[in-house]
C-alpha cells in the first residue's frame, strides 16, 4: 500500500521467461517517485542483482505518464518540520540518488519503455536506464526551473546521456521535448508506434537475455567505469577487462562456436 492509501501495489513485477517487467502502478497520481515508490524500486533492484534467473529488466508504467517525478505534495507537507523540511529533503534526494545508481550498477541491463510523460526525476529514471524505447506520444522534461527548483539531481543522469547544450536547454527552459527529439539527442534509443513500447522493449530484452550473462555483466560494468576515465586510463582498464573476459568459459565457448559455425551453449561463467 502506498502513501495515498491505495490497496493495489504501487510497483508491479511480472516475469516473462528470463525477463522481469517492473511497472510503475500509481497512474492516478502520474506515477510519482514518492518515498514509497523509491523504496519499492530499490527493493526490487536489490533482489534482482542477486537473481540469476533474471537476465534483463523492462521498466514501464501504467497510465498516461511514465512518471511525473517527485511527489510535490509529499515534500511540501514536510515544510512544517522544525527544520523546514531540510533533513527530510536531503534524506529523500539521497535515497532517490542511491536508487538511480542501483539501476546503473545492476549486472542485468535495464530497458525503459515509455509511452507518456517522463518529467523531472521521471526523466532522470529513463536516463539512468541502460536503454530506452519511447512510443510516439512520449514526452520528456526537466521542468524544475519553472517552479523554482532546478532539476539538479536529474541533471546528473541527463548530462551523461545527451550533449551538454541539449541538456542545458532542457534544464534551463523546462520545456517538454517529443520522442523524436529525445531519440535525436540520445535520451532514448528509438521511437516506436504508440502503444508498442513495452512490446518492443521486451523483444529487445529477450535478445539481450539470449547472451552470456557473465559477458553482459562484465561489459555493462566496464562501460560505465571507462566512460568517466580519460582516454589512456580507459584503454588500460579495458585491456584488463578483455583479458579477464577471454578467460571466461563462455568466451572460449562462444569463439569456438563461431569458428565451428554453430550456436553457442552458454554456461554463464
């Protein structure tokens, strides 16, 4: 039960083979990243990290919005705290930031499937996912500047996905951008017909799930580590990663299967 008192879970989990679909499920409130939603997502990500049966994750939503961001009513209610809400705001932003980092650090790839508006921390969540598929009607924004609250934490994920000038334009104007623009600037991978984002994301997840999980895990971790390094350090690091990877049983099997022109049989090690 969420803070609004609904009897239905605010986050749904559905297993489709080796893919886990997580669905934000507070549509009447535009799926805000409330304290309860952040906790629910964090709990799921913690469980997924140790779940060898889950090879990929799709993150989607019910209702017209992917997520409107933080729950402003929930936050405003804490203005009456003795400190004006400062301690609570810091705790909430810290928890949300930790949850976003869990997405990046999961060994499994996470694919966002977006059909509606992803705003503020909702846009941050899309940007934190490894891949994103958007329906034609999807829209994205970091509109905090319009209400006197600059989207500083969403900026971290946004600026690591799109170029600086495109990120700054979204942050400084607060304007909604359409799905095609989001694809052009790199916030999403592709745009699909409205209503098919989840289906397309699931198909992409199935494709990735067919790979060696050991290889995908080492590759995802290496991607995010090397991208923050300078060129020389990145090459030195990835030389070590590839050397380690070459010693995997799956690398030996995969290369052997390629030479022998047969399908590989992964052992995920």
